C-alpha cells in the first residue's frame, strides 16, 4: 500500500499559520479564485500583515501551503478508496479513480490551484513532497497491476500517467461543464458518483484487456 500520509510539516494546530491557511482555503472556495491580498487575509483572521509575513514570505508560499494540504487530502481520499476495494488492483484503480474525480469536482477552486500554473514557477521541497503524495496512490496501484500481469513492469509510470490524464481530464470537464451533457448532470451525490464510476470503468476495462505484448508496440 501507499506510504502513510506525512503531515510533519503542517503548522501547529491553532497557530496563526494554520488559521491563515484555513481562511485562505475557505476564501478560495467561496470566491472561486485566488484573488485576495495577504493584508486582507490577515485582517480576516484578526492579525497584522507583518504577523502573516512572519509565517509566509509571500502569497505564493501561502498558496503552496494551501495546495499542499489539498494534495494530502487527495492522498487520504484515494488511499481510503483503494483500501476499500479488496486485493484486486483493477478494482483498487477504479475506486481510487472515482475518489480522485469526486475530490476535484467537490473542491473545484482548490483543484485548479493544485494543478494549475500559479505555483509552478516557485517551488519548495515541502510542496514537491505534497505533490508526490497526491500521485503516490495511483503509482502504487498501477505497480500492483503490473505484478498481476495486466501491464508490463516497465510500463508502470507511463500507464499511471495515462490513467491520471483520463481522471484529470474528466475532472476538469465536469468542473467547467464544458460538454453539454454535464449541464444536465444531477447534483445528487449518488448520480454524480455513478456518472464518474462509468467513466473510470471504461479506463479500467482498457487495462484489463491490454496484453503486455501490445504495449510494446506503442
């Protein structure tokens, strides 16, 4: 199974740093964007701008902390889904994929922050560790698919990227409702899950019937 979630770098509970991160998370989801100032955020939690900058050098650092928490939440959601699937790696892949899309669809602004270009220019070791945590569950699950003979061992990373691309694409299409059928999508959780699961099942079906020798010809 994937490595346990590592939140050793998380700020102390109840600290100003944590309050700023939580307030930023709520503001991002409420506004649907990241257009707020550090000064305004500090005032929102009853702190001075100087106090906020003692914890975060700039707004990008704060947004990285917010996105980092998002990656660990994503890891937690997909990890729990995988563990509920028994020992069949394709069922694990399906459950993990459904949990992934549900997370993104349920947290659209946070998801855009996590995977958008805003945080790419300036990165830190802690942020990269968090990004890897979000990827690790899929990578480990695909490794188990290779161990069962569904794919070649040397194709694990490539197939994981394919699976992630499909899940990410479905997530963004649902968030943007850029395809007409999404406008008619019910907001009932059971209907949304069924829609997502059907899409992820198509991906898993292609892996189930993929012969290792066929991947060598790609």
